[in-house]
C-alpha cells in the first residue's frame, strides 16, 4: 500500500506527564502543502480517538483521508496556502509509539506496561513534530473531539506556539456522563476473556469486547434525532440464523453490526483503552487552577469553538464554557453552535455546515 | 420474608400474540385498599422492566415498594379511595410465568423455548387479573416506562376497560436510538460465555454481562446534567487493586459498580432479554394502521401523559405525539412536561414534581 506517512524518531527519552518515560519514541505524521520561507504558515491537526494521520489524500497516498473534504487545494484548510501537518496521536497504533509497540528495553510489546497516557503527552508529541520540521509559530492548531482536547492542552503547554486555535466538539474536561460511557466501553473490552489482562496475541484479540464497545461508541457519537430520520422502525431484511431468537430485528441493529465489524481488527484494544482513558483524565483546570484561568492564559490571538447541539458526549454548554473562557482579555473568539443532526460525529459528516465556518475563520 | 403477593393461576391456555401458548400461566400481583361495592374504583398499575408487583408496603409486607411515595392512604394514588392492583409483568421473574419458570409440559425451565413476549401479552395478563378480581371498569390504568407502553397496549386491546389512563415516560413505539441501546444491552449479555445460549445454571449466571448491561441501562436512565451536578469530577476514594491499571478513577464509576452489583443476581438474564425485546417490538401503530389512528380509537375519557425533558430513551417529542394523538375527538388530555434532571428514572426519584400531577389528575 502506498503511504505518505513520515515518522519522527526522538533520540532522547520522552518523559510522560504522569510518570515513566518512553525511549526511542516514534511519532507518525503526514503533511500537505509547503512550509513558507519564514516557517509561519503551518497548521497542526490533532485527531479524534480512532483515525490515523492520513487526514487527506496526496500524491504519495491517493486514498481518501478521514477529513478529505476539509483539506486540500481550495478546501477550507487550503494546502495552496498552508503547510498542513496531521499527527497520529502518541498511544495510537497507526505508526506512533503505543502500547502495541515493542519496548526497546525488553524486546516485547509494552501492552499494560505502557505508562499512563494523558492528552498533554499527545500534545507534546505533536509539538515535537512541529519543532522537527522547523515550524516557528503555527498559523493554527486544530482538532475535533480528543483532537480538540489536545488543541487545548497544546495551547496551555506551549504559549506562543500558535496564533489561532480551532476546537471542534471538544471540552475543557469530560463530563461524568461521558466518563461513565467511556469507562463502560473499556470495561466491556476488559471483561472479554480474550483480553487476557492485555496479553492477547495478535491473532486472538478480544473481538467480541471490541465490537460491543464500538457499537456503544457509535450509538453515542450520533443523535437520537438522526437515527429516527434515518432508520425509523425499518426491519432488517437479513435472514435470521436458525436457532437465534435474539438476532437482528431492526435495520439500526444491522447497521451497527456491519460497522462495528469493520472497526474491529483495525484498532489495537490496549491502545483503545489508553486513549479512551486519556480523555477521561484530561482536565484543563490542571493548567491554572480553574478552566477559566487556564483559558485566560492562552496566548492565541483568535479562537474558533465549534459545537453541535445534538452532541451527547460534548454538549453545547461545554462549548459555551470554552468560548466564554477564551473571550477574556478581549481575544477574538467565534462560537459556532451547529444544528447538525449527526451528534458528536457531525464534523466527519455534515460538511455543508462545517466547511464554510472553517473557511471563513482561516481566510 | 413476609409477602403480600397473590397469584392468579389460569386453567386455560394463554395464547401468545406472536404464536405459542403457555399452560398453567401464573400472574403475580399485589393489591391495596378495597374494591367498592359496584367494582368501579380499581386502578391497575403496570411496572417498568425490572420491578416486582410490590409497588408499596402493606400490613402483609411492610417493606417499602418501588413506588412507595405514590401509593397509600392520602398519597396520590389514594388507597382510602381506590382499590389498587399492581401486576408483575408476564415474563418477569418475580412470580409471574417467565422464561425462568418450569414448563409444565417438559418439567424443565422454559429458557429460550419461551415464546416471543410482546407488550400486548403483558397487558392481557394484567387484564386477566382485573377480571379475576371482579373489576367491572377500571378507574384508571397507570404505568411508567415499559408499564406506560403496557397502558397503551391495554387501552388498544380492551375498549371500555378503563375510564382514565396515565402514561409516564413511555411512547407509542421505541425510537431506533432506544432500540440500539437495548439491543446492545441484550448482546452484551448474550456474548458473556456464561450465558450458554440461555442454558446457564442458577449458580453460574452470566454475571459479567448482566453487570455491564445494567451499567449501560443506568447511564441511559439518567441525564448528563444530573450527573454533572451529582458527581462533577470527584475521584473515587476506593483504593485501586494492585496490578489493575484500568480500575476505578472517578466517583461516577464507583457508583455504577456498586449499583450494578446489587441488581445482578436479582434478575434472571433470560427474563431480561425477553422483556427488553418486548419494548423494542412494541408498535402502537399495529392497532389501527398508524399511531394517530390507534390513539383516536382509545375509549378512555381522560388521559394524563407525563414526560421528562431530560429523558434520553423516551424523549419529550414522543410524549407530545401521545398527547396530540389522544386529543382527537375532544378527549380531555393533560400533557405534563417535567423539568426533572433525573432523565428516564425521574418517576422513581423526583417525587416532588410527580406527586402533585398524579394527585390532581386522580382527584
């Protein structure tokens, strides 16, 4: 398969925020466009929990990326103007050092010996990539979901590293409702006997736990309204297996089954556990005593906060909190409250609403 | 243990709506107050998915019932005035015939040989109880959640059987969102290796699956707002087990763990599967071609529809649909939209809001 993936390899230890250090850390990323003569036109993108750094197609890798409609020549994140970098999060299995990587100290995969991962560690790994590329000051740092939390962590940790920030469907800290749902997803995986306390082999991963956890994710990433419009009460036409009285009755069940099956096997379960927990542990108040104070200290000149009214996991009040906090000291802040029906996933789907807002802000 | 439980035993076969018949059906119920001389002061209560018929304490069983604050002398469902009957749903393991019961034809538990259970079957079992007690016309039929769906099924199946209906946090049919969540709960149970295709022994039930399913239920029964107020980001003070890097971090996780543990072991997993699926299969449109037409045909004189703004599973639009549909033909309909924070569970918790509404309606 063609790949546009580049890898930064650090030769000094990467100290983790909650203790422990990684040696020989690798951080995978992709880039689009060209860095300007004075190194000031770069946009750094952090991703949600599950995507790789392949945010858009390129000549090296023409397959569509996870944010294909957003990045490219003439697109909202315009690669004729900006040098765009997307990093694969530290802890994610798509090229960056993660619980699935070989620990150079032991020659075996880290698995649960991987140190506790925080959003701040992911932010710092992204910062290392920008430094290695010679970026002086980012034009913008951008991210949706976990990526938006990483944008906030990045802004707290590295003053003057970016002129603008775009936080999409993120929050200063997870709500107990979101924590409960993610904690349950992690427990579902851990209760799968095949998880084996994290010591599963590559050919016998906890498929059942991953599939169930993914289904729960998919349910909470969308909105009840969208599903009502999309599925109504359509019955699945799939024939039921004989002797399976609790098989699939409704179209919505069949949709979940097909999509969850696709995801499983693509994502390492231990990586999922680490990244999911990082979202729960994140609290911007750690950087200034309160969320408001942490946001006040940010040095970005302009901020765009996008939230979706139907988002169950990162509700609109959390977007308001971010925008209000950022407005301190007369900073130029735009809050976009979108009526998208697709809930938390809207930034991947409702391009007609998202594109113009990013275009306007980045013009 | 003292018990106020009475049991109706039918000596004719009980034909199930989707096929199959049960022989020697038993329907457990409790009653409070006295039936009036002309048999017209009875109120029939159907329950949610998990409770027994023990809705309130009595001299025979002084332990508090699941709706203790609602039923009794001087309470909204006033037992000085009304003869109150609460039935244990057909298919529930608390005294009524269920998948956990012995099939008299084989001498073994039904388990998955139990016929498909529908809300209409539960309604009809309740009707049998009222007939056996000599009730002529119910003063009211009342139910929350699954019980509210059963109220609707009852009203569709038995014209002139009740003068009033109270539907609480129910709906004419489940949304795909609610179906997806319940379907996932059922799959979590069925994927537990201890489920054994329904053939688990009493001392080795699928504990892990039941606990996870219950946690998911608990998350969706409440609201994100309530949890934010209740738990914030408090850390659990429980010590973490050594070697368990993914144990409990937050108070909300510890709350779920403790409550789910209590539930598990009290409720038969196969019964849970049957009752849960009955909610998904229910569609009031089956009784008239459309929901509106089914509601128009109801014969109750007055109806009270109560919904909660924060309910994720039975959203307020579904309450509006019920109230609008019932208003046809000049029926006296009250729609109460409550601002309770406790989501779907509010009817069990937010007594200050619920009590006056039921009192006023039943006065």
